[in-house]
C-alpha cells in the first residue's frame, strides 16, 4: 500500500490548523461579544450604566450594550463613585484633539482617523496657500500648508479673523444640533447630527464645561452616530467661500439687510444675518439627491494622500454617471472592504445587478447599480430613492469640437461672483481669532461692491492627470480675488501699502442645469470669454468682419475693466489665477472662439452647418461665401 504523499499531509495539517485557529478565534470573538454585550471589560462590568442606564437614542452599531461607554468617553468604567468615574472623561469625543483616544483607536476607526487628519477639510491647504500668495508672502501656489499651523503674518492673521473656523480640527465644545452656523468638530461634524437634549423637566446641558451633575440625567436622548449625513452637515462651511451649498439649493447671497428682505418670499435670512435671493437650484437638488449621493467617503474624509487644492481631492466626475455605451462594472463581492461594510450597514444588496466603476475617475460607485440593460440607477444613500441616470446628449459627444469642454462648462447655469472688493487692516478695531478663540486688537475687514449671479467665466486647466492624450480642459471660473489689498495699517507691514490683485479661481458652483448653455452664450458673450460684462459687437465690412467690445465697467489700476480677466483680444499677462495649472484663453484661443461666434451671428447653433462644424470646423469655414464676412483680427 502506497503511503500518503508528504505534501498532501502537510496541506492537510495546515488546513486543519487553519480550521482550528479559525474556530478558536470565533470562540474568542463570541466570548468577547458576550462580554461586551453584558457590559464587561476584561472580566469586570462597566459602572457607567449604573447611573446612565436609561440613556436612549443610540445607533445600533454604537449601542453601549455592544461597545460600552468608556470606549468613546474614557473615564474610569470600574469606579463606583461619580467623581472617580468621570476623571479624565471626554465629554465630547470625536474632536480631532481626542480622536485617537476615542473614535480612532486601533479597535475602531484608526485608518479613517488618519485619513481625516490629512484631508483638505482638516488642512485647508489651498485656502492658506492662495491667501499667502495674494499677500505676497510666498511666490508659489503649490505649497503645502495646514490651517492649525498659522502664524501671525498679515496673511495668517487675515485667515484667523475670517476663515479659520471652517476646518475639522475646530473644536466642538457646545451641545446642540448641527445648524447653519456649525463649524468643525472632527467626526462630529458629519456623523453626530444632534447632541444630547434633556427630556422634559430635566435641566438642559448647554456647554461641555457644564457641571457634571447636569450630564448625569436620569433620562436623556443620546445623539445617534449615523451614516445618514444630511446636507445640513455640509452647509455651515460650504455656504461660505465658493458658496457651493447655497448654489446647490438655488440661493444667491445679496447685500440686502434683514429688514429689507423681511416678508418677501424670494429671500431667505441665514442665522448669521446674510440675506439670500432665490435663483435656480441644481438639477440634482431638484431630483432629491444629497451631497453624499455623489461624493463618497474617500473624497469627504480623505484617501490618505496629501492634496493641495479641492479639485485634486475630488475624484468623481459627471461622466462617471452620465455616459454612453456599456460601462465598466464589478460584482458586488469585488468592492473594497470599506464600501462593502457601508453597503451592509445600509442594507443595500443589488440583486442581479453589478456596481458601476467610474469611466473617468476609476472609482467604484457602490450606490450606482447597472442591470443587464446597461442602464445605470443611482440609489439615494439616505432615502433609498432610485434615480435613473441619463446619457449625455449627442451634441456633447459629437465630433471633436467640444472634446476639451468639461461638463460644467456648458451645464453650469450660474455662479456667485463679486466685484469691488477691498481688504484692509484696522488696528483700532477688536477682532476674534477663530483659531485661538480669543479677542485680539486689530482686525482685517473686507468690503464688497456687489454680488452677481451670472454664468461663469470660462478658462483652461492643464493637467497630465486627465489622460496622457488630453491635458487641456475648458472649465468654469469666477473672480476669486479682484481686490485692492491695503496692508499699511498692519504693524510691520506699513511699507507694503496698497496693492491690486486680479486672480480668477476655478470653481464647481453646483448649479447644474439639465439644459446646456447656448452656443452664443459662450462664443458671443464677453463675460464667458473673460472680457467682462459689456457689449460685444460683430460688424461685417465687405468680405471681412471685425469684433469690437464696449466694457460696462470702468478700468481698475491695472488698466482692465473691473470685472475682466483679460483684455479684449490681448495676450494674457502675468499670473492671473489661483492655480499654477490654470489660465485664461490665449490670444489665439480667443480668435478661434470669436471666429465661431461670427458664424453664430447668422447661423443658429443647432443648424446643420454649425453641427457639421463640430466635426470639422476648418472645412466648414473654407466653404464660407463672400457674404459671410470671415473675421479679420489685427
């Protein structure tokens, strides 16, 4: 009788050992879970629930019956007396200052805590760098910076007075629900929508420094840690700067006072006193989509990489959902561990369907399912609503005429813009340092001449990351800083005096319209090209034609109209953007745009000849008659 091969025995032994280890681990895990569910830690029971046993409102995965109280709040869970129990207790866990002792321990969400710490919502790297560049303190737009490490230079003080509250490291110290004025709070900023509120007849806890006896409420609703992150969590910070949250809901900021807007339905007054006017909301907002339906955990919480600007961190693209043809997909079991866990918690199980892989981003979009018919359906992450996704219109993909256009270049209906900005330092006024949370003498103040809700300006972003073949994209811009900056009042910077800056910024206004811009709104609109508001006129003089432009606004110190990005039919000069890889149109590009615009003065954008031009405009131009009046550019 032949013996069993040694290799077979080895495999069998290893397999048996593996099974034994697995079951031993399973037994230990089961024992551990029983211990946890009974409120025990290392053989002894937590005493927290002896006083707080009637607390309610916990989410299932953070119920103290499963994870206890001390895993989040620390303290001494073995002590019998209140004072000893509360020693070294963290009343509000989840702030970045305590995240590695609470949410981000090795047993819980350590990897996510590390990602959040390096995310743009924690560092605000781009905001800091651009501000320092505008103040003349650095000569690059690609430097790394962190909002928590601000010094006291003119630029850093400017950020301390006006911007430094909108980062995740900003401490959450007050109890209460997330509101329009909420800022920071680390994990709490998104996942803790409402802080503890006492039941009727009990004292309400209003501060983290409140007497501990007020915390030991006989009956109270504990905030539920949740994945159901609503748009309210985003609003506090993103209703500032680019006003993304405002634009998404269709609101535009005005200079009106609360009294002037009182009683008028088209206006809304925010908690901070700003008055908004209703314009047109984003089509996705109208359809019921929330911020997290498009932006995934790796974008919002970071993916472990260091990014300098927001457009670098945002990976998901419009074309990921709105595509033609058969998309790339993966089976449900092939998604990453983090996505799989989120799907399990949300009880999302795509039966007979696969998961979409973004054609542009390469991201696995676990809430977009594709059936056998290749038609994608987006599942609302919070409400489970199904949204059929439409392919792009034929004009978007026809020929090469629009191959460089981003989706936003055509489908952004309006963008917030301001003019006449003036920033100066007044050493006689008291300010509040948002980083150190204390009053200081001297204050940076900003003044604006007017707000506008107009279609965005178009410009160029160049990046090898788009693809090896395509490094140029037409995107949307707004005047980030057309301002006079007076540093003469700042101690030590008196010699810098007053300077003028014209810096446009790439922006994603989140004001998407299902209907794209008309051809003339790009090719015949001076604002879109970068000349500013005014009258752009084309006149045919015999076989040739010529463009002229009459600006609406007077010139600024640099000789350009107040709202312009570039001069009319002039080559751009100097640094005029807040990104090193972004720029306005060159003179040659302006000529090409206006040549198409000349044709549009007679031919409709959807006419047969203009549609042919999308595929081969030079050939169409060669067939033009003498009456067409081809533009002549000096």
